[in-house]
């Protein structure tokens, strides 16, 4: 049995004018149902709510205002789910709607609750249809075309594989529409290769759109030991081939030493509310020795936060090196820094079990 998370983008559901959105969804669902019937488990992360809402409202141009996009999503989400339900019922399966925001997954309790709910649904042989909750999320909370969300879902349920269906056949060394020398990349073996690609694409126009978010998703998933395949989904048969084990598109190979569910959540799901700046000794202890962070190594604190909230950890050069859950409030840290008392041991600021490195 294989547990798959499949992400289908808006451009694929929009199609090329030859098929309706329902026909496209129905074709995808036919292959999903075949995998389910042979014992696999499928979770689907589907974009398209905003686009369908705009179509329902006969908008000729996609709105730019966030409130108009949220209202369009409210209209389109209902239609999107009805299409998936109509298709899957034909093949004998039930579906469930799951709407998530970053603020929800940024809470450890909510993250665990979402994970447990998703696991229960697939245990019942129900197919979860997951989407970012565009109706309530704002631009600050948005993941980016559901790519990151699909990776977080994959880590939350410890999926075996993540499929990112898009409208290109491979990841390329550069934008093939603008560079005739662009070469397809079939395999990304390790994290160093992926990090190098991220840096290269950040400085090019090729990295300003969907490719950048797909690289981020691949990094999140592979760090957690999940295989990722980016493939052309314009022909739904490609999904069937992927679910049958065929190698298509670009394969991001999983890290042989995954960081684990909790560390993945700390690294990618939480939204820091402040920052803690370290001296050289504390920086070395965290990076080289895997130590907890003690107050004695803290130079200053930025932002206002209470205890048990997520923070960034900054080295003396001003670079983020880690994230973690702080056991002290910002006020308590400031008081501790200014205190001259050395009669007791240094207080614990972030325990190593809730601290994760975010850069080498």
C-alpha cells in the first residue's frame, strides 16, 4: 500500500478549452479510483476555487482585491467540491472537504488534529479534497498555489509520495520559453542540489512564479523522507502512469535521514512572531553540538511575544539559523539579559527538542 498526496493546479483544471472542468476532474478521478481499489490511499490537494468562482460570476478579469478573491473562492469552492463528489461517486468513493490556513497548521495542536482527521478519513477509504481556506486567509497567510500546503499535508500524514501535477513536463535548468539551451532535469538526488536550484531560480524570472513554490514544496517533503515527482498533468493519463509506478517528469529523491514530523512542522509550518539574537558561543553550540539555547547566549530579542510561541534564531551576522518554540516571553528575556545575577544557572530559552536548524 502506498499513501499518495496529489496536488492539481488551477491551470490544469482550467484546461485548454477542449474539455470542461468536470471532464478533466472526472478523468483524474478515474485513475485515483483505480489506485484506491488496489489498496493505495489518496489525498488530493486541489486548487481552482477562485477560478471557478470568477467563472460563475462571469468575470472577464481575475480580481486583484483580496476581499474579491475571497468572495470568489466562497462561490467557487462549493462548485469545485460538487464536481469532485459527482465524479468520485461514479467510481464508488466518498470525498471529504478539508480547508486549511497557515495559522491553523502553525499551531501544534491544530496540526496534530488535522493529521488525525486526515488519517481517519483515509482509514475509512474516504478521499480528502484539501484546499487552502482562501475565504478567510489573507495574503500574509497564503501558501502559494497550494504547493507548500500539499507538502505540509504529506508530512503531516507521513505520506510515501507527493505528486505535483503542473503544465510543464520537467523542471528545467532555466525557462525553456526564453532559453533554447534550457535542459530538462530528471533527478534531484540530495538537498544540496535542491538548495542550489532554489538559489539559482530566486535570481531569475523563471523563479518568480510557480516553479519557486514547487521547489519549496519539494524541499519540505524530501527533508521528511517523502519522494516527490513533478510531472505534466495536462494529459490525465500521466497521473495513472505515476500511480502505477512509472517515472515521469522530475523526481526529487527523499533524504535518507529525514528530520521527522515535529522538526518539519517547526521548520516549515510555524510563523515566527519574534527573533532571538545570539552570540558566537551560543551559535556554535546550537549548530555544532545540538545544544539547547540558554539565556546566557542571548544578546538581544526582537518583537513582543509570550512564552511557548515560535521565534527565529539569529546569528551574530544577522542570518536566521534556526526556529523554535521559546519557553520565555520577550519581556522575561530582556529582564534576564539586563540582570547581573550569576547566583543561579542560566535559564532555558529554547529546548533542543523544539529547535530546528533552518540553514547550514
